[in-house]
C-alpha cells in the first residue's frame, strides 16, 4: 500500500475525500491515506508546498495563487479532480440583518437588493463618522473573499475602502460574531448554520445565489509529485469520483452524515450536516429557511472534472481586486492548475463536448467573462482595478 498524507479543513465540502477513505475506496486503489485535520488554510498550503502533505483539500483560488507565486513562495500545484462547488453562505449579525431589512427596497433574497440596502447603511455610517463594518472571510485567495467582494461592489461598496475584510479560520467565525468582533462573514458549511443554531447570526444569502457554480475546493498536489507518480494522482481521482457518486445518492445520506459528524472529521451536529447535504438551510432561529439543490455540488453535472475556465475566472478576480498583474503568460500558468487530462485518463473519459460545459460561474450580476478579453470584462465593473 502506498502511504499518502492528505490535509483537510473540517468543512462539509471535504465530504468526498473523507468518504473515499472511510468507505475503503482509497484502499481499493492501493492507497493508505492518512488524513490530517488542520485549522487554517495557510497551514495546509505550507505543508503541501514543502512535502509534508502529498495532497490537500484546498481552496481553488489558493491553488491558482500558489502557481502564480502570490502571497507565498511559488509552488506549482495541479488538481486531478475538483472536490466541490458552492457551499458558502453570507451571514450577518442579527443587528446588521435587521438594519439591512429595514433599508431594503425589494426582496432580501435578491442579492442586488440586499447589496443596495447595505450600501445605504455603509454610506450613512461614513457620514456619521462611525467605524466601518467588519466582515470575516477565510483567506484573501478564496471564493469567500470573492463572493463577499462581488456582492458588496454591486451595492456600490468598495471592499477596500468602505468596509474592513479580515481573515479568520472557519471554526472561529461564530465565536467572533458572538463577541461582536465582526458584523458578518462568508464561510463554508456548516459554520453559518452553527451561527444560526446559536442565535447569533442570520444567513442573508447562500453562495449559489451569488455564483451558481463557484469553484470552491480542489484536491491539490505538487506538480512535480503528480508527474513523478501519475498512478497516485489517478488513484486519488478514481476514489474521490466514486465517493462523489456515493455522497450524491440520497439513500446514503444517513451514513455520510454519521461519518462527517465524527470528531476526527468535521465534528459538529448531525442536523447541520444533514441540512447542508440536502440543500435545506435554516436562515434564522425563527423558522426562516431556503432550499437549493445547488447549495453544495459534489459530482453532478460533471462537477468533479477540472475546468481550466475556472482558473481564468479566478485570475480575473485577482486582477479586479489588485492581487495580481496581468499578462497572457500568467493566464496560462493559472490554467495549469486544472488538469482535465489527468482526470480523463484516470476515469476513462474520452471526449467532452464544449456544448456540455455549463456557464463558468453564473454570477448574479455583471458582465460575462471572455478569457480572450479580460480587459473588457474588468471594464464592465464600476468598482475594481482595470487593465
């Protein structure tokens, strides 16, 4: 058996990785996987980069940033399989939610309406000389950051000038909201649900209302390691693809919930995990709820297959928010993270028609992305950098 050490963060979007190990799918591929639970994304990134981990449950934008040498030493990574799309939520303190509700001129379920309402509050606070609102997100190179920024900017709020965005590990979000250190946050499941259960937060938007197919997590490996031992990359992809089918099957729901709830996996209550997997989200402690079959996507609609267009979209967000410089060469470096060739070889996919590919992310507002003309894409926004 080949020993493979894999780091993960306790989030429901790690389900396919955790289930692939628990159900013996990894072992059947000849892999002895040792899972290591971590608290922060920077720990996982660093341990993967220096070889303490052979693979990792990783933020998709973090993998792109690693290839581009942003925020850390350049460490080329590849992903032979995507772990999850979506799964995040924007949660506000009860106080701020009620203010947004009062200021809204339309349905709060509409992200454009809620962003406009928040914009009124932010501008009023500035006029009165009040402290800016503070929002938590998990990492600068994350969909949590880009979802927050995209939504805020549609309300006329400059995320770098009008509010504060702070980095917090996912398990610390609820405590920070309880203590009044932040006014809201964007994080992956189940942490928003735990804020609702504690009656300290109200979910304003689930992530799929901002982006319908957000590239959330990937299984990342060092490029050199995947090249040196392609059989391991293929075995990992096959086991996780099989696990995605298992997780997606509602008849396995009770078993999946029991595994994920264990202290060595995610370690939270069954109900929060069950609701996340079913796409049935309690928005507040008073009975408000929302349901979406796209709340968290694992394997359906070919979601496991790495899509290089996601890397281009992520790079475009980095450009918009001043995290990266533009060059056509960097576009190709970013795309190199997503390796559909490795996935296709492992799973046995022969050909994927371009017509079968869904929209890149399905943003609720803003221009469409054309990777051949990122300048026009960025010019389509009132707030953000241009090239």
